[in-house]
C-alpha cells in the first residue's frame, strides 16, 4: 500500500517565507490544491480511491489538511502565476455551507482577495453519491446561494465531478442536482479513473460521456488507476486503456470530445497515452505531457517501447534503446532543487 503516490509528500509542498504550508500541494505552475480540514472524509468509500490515507486509520501524520483559509489566500496573492485553486480531499462537499463559505470568501471578496485567481474548482463525488445536498437537504438553498455568490463575484466556479459509470447519472435526483448546480452559473466537468470490473468497456464510457453532455457536464479526464492501494486488482493495462478510450471517443459528437485520456498522474506530470504505432519496425506507445513539473514539457510527445502488460509510466522504457526519457535528467534537477527548499513549480 502506497499512501501518497507520485511523491506528493515531498515534491509538491508550497512554501511562504521559507516555511512549508500544510494542507496544500503546488505541482503545476497555474494550479494549487487545497485540502480543507473539515473536508477530509467522503460520501463514498471507493475501494480504489487514491486518497485513502486521508480518511482511514493510517493516522493523522499521513493526512494533508489545513484549516487556514487566510494562509491559502496569502499564498495565492504572493504567487501570481497561480490562476486556479482546486479544493479537494476527501470531499469538500461534506462541509456545511458556513464552513465552505469561510474558505471561499477570502478568495473572492475584499481588497486582499487574489486578483490573479480566475477559477475555484471543487473536486467532488457528491453529485453522484449525495445529490440531496443540492436538492432537498436543509442546507441545499444555502449551498446553491453560495455558488451563485462566487459566480457573481466574477470568478469561475467549477466542479471536478467524479462520475465512474453512467448509472450514477441516470438517477433523477442526480439529474436534478446537476441542473440546480448549473443554474447557479457553476460549470461541471466529469472525470473518473478507468477501473477493471467497474467501467472497463468502451460502451460504458461512451454512454457516460454522451449523457454528461446532454446534462451539460463537460467530459474532462479518463484517468489511469494509480499505483496505490489495491491497484493490482483494479488496474487495466495501458494498451487496453488506450483501446477503450479510442473506441469510446470515436463514437462521440464533437461536443463530447473535450475529454482526454487515458492520463497517468505520475511524478513528472500528467502523461497521456495518445496512441500505439509501429515506427521503424518497433512497436511503440505515443505519450504526451498534459501537465508537467516543468511547463516546457507540456504538449511534448515522446515514445516508449510497447508493452502489453505495462500499467504505469514506471513500467515503461524509452523506445529505440534510449537510456532515458527526454525529461529524466531535468526532473532529477527539479527534485534536487525541491530538497534544497526552492519550489520546482515556480519555474518559468
Ligand atoms: C491533476 C492535477 C491538477 C489539475 O490538473 P488539470 O489538468 O488542470 O485539471 C493539479 N495538481 C495536481 C497535483 C494534479 O494531479
């Protein structure tokens, strides 16, 4: 069991005046992750969850969390390259409207609010697992009013909604919740991991993305199951993952082709599997950085030797007998800089 895959504990830590900030991660230049203390549990208990250390008994030493919304604001103000903050957990939507508001308010109101911040994202499974939060719960009205208030402030409010299966979108209460959230002006993007035994077929993903578009959700990411937890049971080989993605994608209208996948959240960045091919007699995977510790890597395509059993970037070796992938020496440099107390994500 690997509680924090992709070196999150050591390589993503933001600092202010030389001091490490708890409950935040800053890996990609434009986006900061924030883990509010009261949001470190979830409506769902997905046995494949890569955040399991946040809300199981491994102990509080393994939990990312912060109760300090002012510190988040100060970091954002002092780090002008950040455009986007993502509230995550656990699930931030387990919080009451009052508590959620205490975190959001400093980011949108008053002279101290970060002008550089364009978007507040909330990563949540609640639209699938507790849609009543936005329909009949006593706090539903206050939650929706808070969302509308954020939108009226001029910043974008966007849900990163975890939907793993079309079945979760078929429930009439889920559909009502989605409408209610969208009516506040908030956007909803759909993302999920590809999980063997649960959603490992192209039909499931095609049906899910089509239904998302019909409901006004923007299909966003198909993730590869991470190298954490009981991944040997859930993971799908990259070759099969790419087949499932491509078959599903080819059956979509253009409006649903906003989705990218399969995507690995690995230490150097988010790496997409964009194809397989035979080049100069060698069968290869075509890979692409969609996010990267060094922004210069973004969009760059690189090749790995085809391996039908590989399930993660670390299983792959460079094509054509190359010793290393193009990014590896630079990545080592960045890790060294991080150890010395400078932040790799501040690279320009
Ligand atoms: C996925 C991820 C993000 C957000 O990436 P987007 O491509 O902007 O959705 C931010 N930080 C970390 C550490 C991530 O893994």
